[in-house]
């Protein structure tokens, strides 16, 4: 069931997402060769508590598994849900940081991918196109349009650049729960699917591979990787649909 949010609820969601955005900005400054993914996780958790919020991902349960970190850190061929650990970042890596908090009973959720030191031109272009597809999709979030309009624009942007859209994972509604209806695919046909309505709040998150869109799961049961070993990028914003159009809650 889709829960439409009031103006007051959207403002609380905005505050939750600003906390996420501020913490992600601090993490971006910390990304460098030699830094471990666990160090990034620890910093994210420390900053969350300082801001009187709770980490949204830590302890999250899915299919009987419990996520152990506060931050998802996905490196190179890892698409999403990479578990923080002792892995040290290296020059040329691309690292996706996906983070969420709970604040006053509402969730914030956002993600970006950043290069470590000097990255290849392919990696830079992959990140650029993925972020571009996110914003082109967000432009479709106006009342009366359909979710397929967003999905098709994301897919077209990605595929025209020679990359592929991951299909195993999609965006989602967000509010008092981290994952709410409706699911928001990053591929599809225009003028299909659910009508966009004022009061919807959606987490839009293209996941894009440099190679094919097939996915494999690591033995940890969480980390999704590209089946062909190609690089992957992930960008995400939580967005409210208002009478004036899309309101990006997780952008500073």
C-alpha cells in the first residue's frame, strides 16, 4: 500500500535526509587510498549519533540475515550492499557509499559513487552517466506522469552511453519504513505503471554496470556483484512529489 505524506511529514523526512547528505559529504572527504571500508562505516555511525539519529541499515533483516554495518560500501564490481571490513581502498577504485538514518521516526536514504585518487576514463564516465540518469529520472516525478516515464528515461540514458541497468534491484517508497511501496524500477516503458501523485516520497536509485546487467551474490548473502566482473556505479536520492514538482530531500 502506498502511503501519501503530509507537508509536515515531508519536512521531517527532509531533516532525516539532510542528516544523511551531511554525513555522506563527510565520508566523501575521507575516501582515499589506504582507508578501510570499516573506517568509513565507523565514521558514519559516530556522526549519526552526534546528530541525534540512528543508523537505518545496522541490524536490518532480510531473508533471515542481519546486516552488520551502518554503511553499505561497494567497491569496483560490487553493485550494492557491500559489507564494511578491513579492505583498504586503492588508487583507481570506485566506491559506492549507500547510507540511511532514522530521525524522529522517519527514514533518510541516499547514495553516491566516488573515485579513489585517479580513476580510469571508463570509470569516470560510468559515474557521470549514472548520476545523470538519476537526475533525468527525477525530472519525471511530476503529478500525472507514470513511474514508467521515470524508468524509461533512466534506462535510455544509461543504454545510449553503452552501459546497462541492473534489474535485480530497484528503488522504493520511503517514510516510516525504509522500504515502502511502490517499487521503482530503473528500466521500463514510458506511460506505463503507477500514476505519480502529490505526497509520494520515493528513493530513486539507478545501479549501472559498465558491462552486462547480470548479478551474482557473494557468500555473505548481502553483497551483489556484476556477473562479468565489470565496474558498477550507484547514485540515489530520496524525493518528495509536491504540487510544484519533485523536491529532492537528500540534496544539500
